[in-house]
C-alpha cells in the first residue's frame, strides 16, 4: 500500500502500481508513507477519511507475468503472491497456466478481492485512466500529460506462448473477476 495525503493505492504485483504512484508524485501529490513490508500489501485498515484506490488486471496476463517473475533466479519474495509459486514453474508458461486451471485451489479473483478498495481501475487502461483517477484532486492537465509519459506499452505477446483456449479457461475459473471488471 502506498499512501498519499488524500488517498491510498494498493494492488498486487504486475498491476503497474509503482508507475502509477510515480505518476501521482509527478503530478505534485505528496506521498506520505509506503507500507514497510511491501508496497503490494492490501490496505492495512479501513479508512473513513481517505479514498482507497485499487488496481486489477486481466487474470490471464497477470498469471503469465507471475510465471515470468518466478523464473527469475534472484527474486524478492512478495508475500501476497507466494502461494502461486507452488505451481510448477519447471514446465513452461503453458504448463504453469494449465496447473492453475486444473489442479489449483488458488484464485486470481480472490487475490484481487483481498484489497477491498473503494474504487478500482483496470491497469490495462493506464495511462489513459490517469486523468479519471486524478480528476477529483484538481491536478493541472499538463501535469497529468507529463505523468502519462512514465508508462510503458502494455501490449503482451503471451497469446503466442500459450494456446488461446487457456485464456478462456482462466476466464472461466476467475469468472467473477472477469465479469466484474469486464475482461470478456
């Protein structure tokens, strides 16, 4: 979780949270604190005076990035995603996704649900959604335009590495998340 003077941001890894926070700082918003254990932790307590903003992502693309992260020989242990490290990474991305769909009690939907935000944005909609997110804070348009330059291209080539039918299988497993955030 990352806290600014007027709102809090929280999301699991692979949702562009660090870039979104940097964009907020670029727009002149003051970051007051970062959760000590991990910026990827859920909101630590309910807040009645601050807006809690969360970020979600397409569950298939999120799993693919998760797989690639677990392949790194030296990786930081991120507590919220560690249960996914039990899926077989010694196979391939396709094997990892198949194991998730067929043999796992894990759920990308449940992971994102633990964040309990007041408002959610789809990370695929950034940097375009930055204007919508920051509109209530009266940020000058030029500052928002400058902040949008911090974002990388969000396109992926995961479809080329995994049969498209597996995307649909992930969507069926995480159907509530996909329906709620319109990933169909």
